[in-house]
């Protein structure tokens, strides 16, 4: 089994939806620092994260845009063809563990 650990910031509040079978699922993106590029600018890599069932409901209640998160999960590769008939490949993280490490500075005084 392959396990990924990401520490990064939530790009948005997770969106909760329900499958036809009634299973809750939440999706959001996490930005992970990838160091500096050749020009000395900081670079982030974005990873789409999917949470299922109780973890999905927890993510929606817990996570705000900019929060620092620890995500553990397994990688999933999805491929699709767009309207221009171009094939896309995307690495997604199937979240198995989620921990809030720090609130974003914007949201820290909101509650």
C-alpha cells in the first residue's frame, strides 16, 4: 500500500455532496510548499483531496480556507477526456486521516 502525507493549506472550504447511494463525500484542494523556483520565488503544488463518510462531514464542519492541515491517505489516479478531446491525468488523495494544525489568520477571530 502507498501512503501519502501532506502538510499544507486548504485552498477553499470543502464542498459536501451525497452520492446516489447516500454516501457523503467532500472535496477540496490543499496547497503544499514545494520550495523556491530558479527565480527565488516560493512555489506551491496543489493536491485535490477527497474525504468520504464521517470524515467528509467532519471536514466540512472543521476546515476553512487557509487552514493548515495534515492529510494522510492513499493516492488515486484519475483520467478523463475534455471537450477538446484532450486526455487529462490527475493525482488525487483519498483522505484516511485529517488533522487541523492551525487556523488561518483570517478565520482565527471569526468564532
